[in-house]
C-alpha cells in the first residue's frame, strides 16, 4: 500500500494548526485529514523537525475537540478493553498497521533514530488513542483496527464539525 496522499499546507492551515495546538506548528508537511468543514484534524509532521530532533508521530491529531474526546475515552478504561481485543484476533492487523505507519514515514524520510518505532503503542500495546485515531483518520478505515475502534467510540466525528 502506498502512503495516503495529503495536501501541502496553506498559510491558513499552518495558522489554524498553531491555534489548535496553542503553539507554533513545527515541521508540518501537510494536512493528512480534515474536518468536514475543511479545517485540519490530522497534521502530517516531518520525521525530523526543523531543530533536527527525530519525530516519530507522522500523523498528529491537532483538532481540540477530537483530542478532548479521545482523552475522555482514555480515561474511561477503554485502553485495557482495546488491549484485550488485541489478543482476540486483530493482532496481525495491528502489526500490519505498525509496518504501514513506518513505511509511510520512511517514504518521506528515513530517520535512523526512529528505526522500528511507530506510534501509539504499536505493534503490541495500546498506549495513545490520539496517535492511533490520527492514523485511522489519515489512512481511512480498515488500516488501524485499534484507531478505528477508538474513533467509533469517541464522542467526536470528522463528519460533524465541532470547530470553534
Ligand atoms: Zn470543522
């Protein structure tokens, strides 16, 4: 599978992402997923930031309503539940998601320090629903099984604008 395409960021995108994050956006290569209204939800970030530091999280969830909804979900104990689901037959798909994540990132730049590292706890653990959901939003459904499940349960959807 090839990397999902993403639009290069406009000046408006960068301004919006900076406002969403509450700090200047760094290393933005493009917008990997958008709200139905067009505002960014997932930022594609350079594997090496402008200051030279490696950055594993190619797909970074920037949308405040989405990050809040996933934080709420993480606080409900769903992480343990999803980890249990991982033992029940989606483990191979999760490993494939991990490999796809790294392939996507390597297609932009191979950073030695990040060898074998993806995000969110992949390939065997569930550590950050924000990173996993961001992967699902960027790649579309059917790539990251845990990210897909997190989005199904979160009280937020890219199809309903919750931008402020
Ligand atoms: Zn919106």
